[in-house]
C-alpha cells in the first residue's frame, strides 16, 4: 500500500514547516533546491526533517496536516520531542549497515551478530532468506522487507521508525547492502533526516574476487552488472576502453559467456580472472587472457555465482611500451614509413603499436623534420 505522510521540517533559524507528501525525503530535497513549497523555507538556513508520520489515506494525512498547522510552535516542539519521550527518552535510532556472508556462514562477524540481536528491526532484501540466516544463529529480531520494488516507500517508513527512536539494521541477501543491492535510497534518506548511519564491514564478492584474481589491486574500478542488452553492453565497454584500473564486474551465470565474448571482442588479450562460488564448496578461479577464459566457459557451462575481474588498459599500454623498449621512436617511425605508409598513417600506427597518443608521436615527428 502507498503511504501518505505528514512531516515537519526545521529550518536553520528555528522555523518549523509542516507539510503533506508521498515522499518526505523527495520533498525535503525540493525545499532545499528551492522547488515545490520552498517559498516558506527559503533563506531560513539549513533544513532538517525532524518528524514524520504515515497514514493509509490522503484524507487522513491532510486532516492531520491541518491539525498540526493550527498548533503553536511549543505544541509542535512537544510533538517532536514527545516522540522521543515515548521511546523512553531515547534519541533518534541508528541505521546499521550489516554485511552478511556470500556463502560460508562462518564469515559473519561477531559485531554483526550482536547488532542483529540487539536492534529493534531488521530490514531485509528477502525476509525468508534472512530468516534462515537468523535461525542458524538463533536470532529472533523482527524482520521487514526492503527490496528494489518498495525502496522509496519503505525507506520513508523506516526513517519514520528511526526518527521515533528505533534501531534498525539493513541487510541484503548476501554481502554488503547497497553494493549492487538495495540500500542507497534508505541510506540517503536516513542521512537527510539527520540519522546516524553505521557501517559494519564484512564480506563482499567484489573485493574478495579482486584479491584472489592475481591482477593489480593498487587501483580498481567496480562496475557492478553490465547491461543485459548486447548493444548497451558493447557501448558501456567502449566507454570503459581507456580505464586503466583493474575492473570488477558482477555477472549472472546465464549471461556469462555472452558477456565474456563481448569483453574478449572489445579488449583482446587482456588478462582476466573469472571467480566463481566464492567461499562455497565449488569455489574456483579461471585465470588467463579473456579469449582463453571465454573458451573455458564455452566448454564448461557456467554454474553458480560469478565475478569477472579484468586487467585495466594501463597495463596493456605498459606492455606495448615495454615491447618497443630499446627501439627509438625515430627508428620506429622510419621502419613503419619504409613499409609504404604516409607520415600521417605511420604516426597513427606507431601510436597504436606503442600505446601512445597520436599527439605524442606527432610532436616527435615534427622535431625530427
Ligand atoms: N551485495 C553483494 C556484495 O556485496 O557482493 C552483491 C549482490 S549482487 C545482487 C549478486 C552478485 O554478486 C552475483 O550475481 C555475483 O556476481 C556476485 N556474488 C555474490 N556472491 C558471490 C559468490 N559467493 N561468489 C561469486 N560471486 C558472488
């Protein structure tokens, strides 16, 4: 069911503004950006969402909004503070972001176990899935669903709980919430409402795959899932062509070979590692040039969960440069021109062979003239 909210914003100068909205977080943002309703809050200093209450119908919510608008400032303050007093004088609740195992249950941290026991409510991507985890660890905290299809409405309800003093933990089916999983919307909403957000580190497939890949860990980029449609995927890959950091992708088993084949077509012989079923019985890593890794999975149909880690363009370029070490650029240019290419064509060819920009080679060619 869609919720209807009455909310109170507090301006930096102390003014309280009461309103009705379907999404108080969005409305808060609109006020901040000087959009809808902002004439009442504009120029009054930084805004904070200090109170909200949800109703099942628009009429109920608007009736309550009218009631609150009639109240004196003191009564409104009492309402805001009263909420905290109702909760035994507790302050606002905290939102705990809890990482959970990506396979092996032993990977849960002691701190996550304690927090999952202590909080008032656990917001989970799939309550049935998380119930199994909780049962395993003899935890009986109430669960509520928070997934990609109810993220916006549910975030508002959860912020309401947090403002009312409830302690809430967020978990996803596996790994770190918010990483290719629901979380971002609630985290933003909680921060906007001035709620403390506390991350509890733990497993995540991306970093786990990166360290075992054998590829450079100095600098890396996380790309999550590539688009499912071939055209969009190829476009994304062409935009990433110059990325010189190690790149991490998540991929579903039924799309793995299609994705690897696009990767191989785009980036030729770059080194890669396809890591599967991390922390589980069938954990495995297939390493080698993209074409070889692709051939492996064409012969062995992919099963389980996969992370693809690919060497960045920088290393590719470095290798090209190393291959021409000892041959001066002048000599290189002359050799290529001797094959019958024009100077312009030779500059392009040398740049490509050495992994340099055309401008760099051109500058040198001019100096040689
Ligand atoms: N939030 C999670 C994290 O922090 O890793 C990721 C969730 S995302 C919906 C699921 C994807 O993560 C899978 O499709 C796969 O690419 C990767 N993944 C999750 N668990 C994995 C595992 N045990 N082994 C390999 N990849 C895994």
